């Protein structure tokens, strides 16, 4: 059995354990989960998939159930700064020692079965949730749905937040094909919730084929604005009026919050939640890197992990509704497997000057491949060797009332958050 003295050592080892960084499939991870007796949790499980909006939907669910007094277990990915962000129990990140104990348990159980980095983390999270005896398990799909490691559990409620064209090499080149993969988290006789206002037909078809109970946004449930600062949520069974607007920024957040409330309603018989907990959860949900606001010496900072066309369009809509007092400077860095043109296009009219950084790693996109697209669009832009250099240049050029927008990848936002955190220390 392998043992390491630090969490960092465990993670470095896991990166080399399996021959492929990503290998979709459930046989290996299910076999290890069975040895650890993790396949039948004692509490309800909510699994959330989708192209965008997964993290926000789970943040609302975690906050609502916590306000209602339940012990929550939340598993998300990727992280921004610390691996510990991925595993939260009662809204607190798991400690290094606890994660290391979970890794040791998984390693002891796997025998000669090889696991990916994500599979190791998924099993560790489930092991910690079982030990903590959480009241509700909240899981984010890492990639797709059907063959993602979290799908070893039969979700009591499955949510698909949105369907966009992303990870097409793995999931298919059309929204219908991608919908089929994401619908793999649906289960017979259990709720299948869709938070996309215009889902591909194949998503509902897949729910019908597996005999799941289909709940579609604007059909089985939905939202409507009420007076300023409030909104109403409705379903075919009940209505919650004049709820506080979701705490997370972005115009699509009503869709995400509405899907979360539909999940809460579907579990009311097992996990009763009162209005006060719903209102409190909506108003206090926190999620780093999603229209996250900070200020530094009078300069507004907006950090968003938007890395595909749909997320970039939603970010552009938010910027249009919340214009900056001064100039807007964008720090951008992305990955090579993203359609950079479709990500940049909606934001070009909203940005005065671009600071393009380069990420590291096998999937990284270098600034030199982005700059020609911005020059072609007559945008003021400069390239830098890394995100830190791009950030420092944007910060040096900014004045009070200016805005710095940081986006393009979890890695990009994470790098800037690390820089800001180091300044506090």
C-alpha cells in the first residue's frame, strides 16, 4: 500500500498512476467503490451535469440544505487554488489529513486496479462523506455524464443544467449527441431535471427511454421576476413567491437556481426544507470564479471561469447590464481544445484592451495563437509568457474606477486568485 507524507505528494503520484489523464468508463472505479462499500449511500444523492452552470446549481443546493440544518457533502471539480476545494463537508473544505486518509483507504482497496486522478478523488470524496454520515451527497459530473466516475452512484435526483458545444472530442459534435452523454446520469423512476431553456430533443427522449421522471424548465417549473430584487419560483405542485435574487452573478443564474429548487422539491419528502432555508441559501451561496467581484485600490476585479461560447455570451450579457465606470481591461488565457473565436467574439465590444497570457501544460494555448484573432478584430492587445505577467501588466495600466476582467479557464482564474492571496499574506 502506498503512503505519502503530504497531500501534494499523493496528488503528484496520482498524476502518474494511470497511463491516460482521462479514461471514461465505470468498470474500474465501480469495482473499487464496491470493495469500499460506497455504492449505496445511506443518504439522498443529487448529481448535477451540464456544460455550464453545474457549480452554481450545486452551490445553491449546498447553501439551502445547510440553512435547513442538514449535513452536506459536496464534491466538485476542478479546483481553483487548493485541491481541498473539491471536497466540502458542512460547507468546509476537507483537511489535508482527512483527504490523505481517504487516499490511503482507496489505495488499499484498489489492489492492482489502475485509477485516474479524477477517479481517485471521486472515491476519496465518497469515502469521506460516508465517514461523516452526511445527510445529502451533492456531486458534480466531471466530464459528460454516462461514463463519468460520479455516475457509479444512482442519483436520487439528476440535474442537467445546460447543453453546449464543449469537449466535443469526447462527447460528440452536436448538441443531441452531447445530450445523450449527459443524460446518462438519469435513472428509471427518479427525477431528471433540465435547467436549459432550449434543450436538444434527445435529452427529453433519453429521459423517456430510461423511464425517468422528466422535469423541464419553463414547462414543469420555472422562474419569473417579481418586484425589484426578488423573483418567484413555480412548479406544477407549488410556488415560492418573492424569493431573494440568487447571490451569484450572471443572467443565467435564475435558470440554475430554478433547477436547484426543483431538485429540493423532488426531495422534500426525505429532506424537508422550509421557505426560510431556501431564501437564506439563495442569498448567501458562494462560488469563487463565477462573476466574482473583488476590489483593489479602487479598481474593480471580475473573475469568471468562462471558457466556452455559451459561458462567454452569459458573461458579456452581465457586463452589458453592469457597465464599468472606467475602462475595461481583459486578462485572458485559455486551453487549446476550446474554440477561442467563439469565446472572444461576444466580449470584444465590452473590452478596451486585452492582456493575453499563456498557460502551461499539454492542453495549453499560447498567447501567440490568440493575438492574431484580436488584431484581426482591431482590438488593442498584447501577449505575455504567462498569466501572472498578463495580470501584472493589466494591473499596472489600470486606474481607480477601471475594471479588470479575468477569464478563459479555471487555470487562468486560479492563477490570479493565487496572486491576490499571496498579496494578503
